[in-house]
């Protein structure tokens, strides 16, 4: 497996407080962003970078290979479309935080970017218009650096206690950004996981390994076609028989 390791608000939105440690890492240590183009990386496949929060980092999981990022890596292998995943999840990150560290994340090659940001914006009741602007900036700046890169945007939902007006506006941000930028949209990353006790840890916020498995399948339904397209455009690196 080539991945690099680096939840439901109440019962609907996952996010974690600033400063929480990432799975299997010391607090304050940035996830490793390897150089996928290095000569010692003979594996075929596109480089897929996951920019996100504790959902992506895998807070509370015992092992890095239990994250949805790692499970996506395994799914890609299982269908003969190996990918090289980079887990750039940071617990407690907001869309502004993701934008702030974007240049660092983009320092090495990427072929597909998966953006999982917004949960913490919603938990804190931050301005949905600011969230929208940050997501658009992340996607546009990524494409300036890598014009051919595909982008997947993972949708989230806001806490119901903030009122229907706020939650509706928050939820609408993600399809709006996807339409404006041409990003492929995952309507709700926690579909089938949010509010399901057996798929979440004891805190009721962070998914279990089984929850991450479900998330992986949710994301792969949108990410998979982008991976297929990459292989069609790079026939020399085709991995299936």
C-alpha cells in the first residue's frame, strides 16, 4: 500500500477542537508530504492528495491504515487502478487553515486533489460565504499550480443547533463551489455514518475503522472515475491486465 499517513455535529457533523493530536502523531507535527516523483517510487498510478481535517487525519484510530484514505488506496488496488495517496489531514483545521497551508501541500506533484474542509467552520458557526471563498481559492490555486489536476470536493453539514437558515446556507456552499469550479462533488462525506453509533467512536464524533470503510466507498464512487480518466490519459502506466 502506497498511502502516507500522516466527526457528526452532535450526531450530524464531525469536527474536532483546535490542537487535537492526529492519529499516531505528536501534536503540532505536520504530516509528511513525500516526493511522489522521486526515483525510488516505481509504483504506477496518479498521486492523490487528501487535504482535510480530523476525518482525513484519522483522529482516534489505532493505525494509519484504518483511515478512509488508506481504505481508498486498497479499493484502488482491488480494481487494478493503484494510486499513490498523500494524507494531508490536520485535526481541527478550518477552510482558512487549509488555504493557509496550501502552498506547503502543493510543493510536490499531485494529479488529483480531494478537499475535505468545512466541518470545523460549521461547528464554530463561521460565515458560509467565507467558507465558500476559501474553498474556491484552494481549488483555483491548486489548478494554477497543476492545471490538469482533477479535484474532488467532499460536502459537509452544519450543526442543527445553529438554525435552519444557517444550516441550509452552509450545506449549499459545497454544490455551489463544485458547480463554479468544475470539481467533482461528494454530497455528504459522512453519508451512512453520521448518527450511527456503531460506526462512531465513544465520543460520538469520530468514525470507527468501520465508519472510515464506509466513507472510503462514498468517496470512491466520485474519485474512481477521475482515477479511471487518469489511466486513460496515461496508457503507459496502465496497471490492469
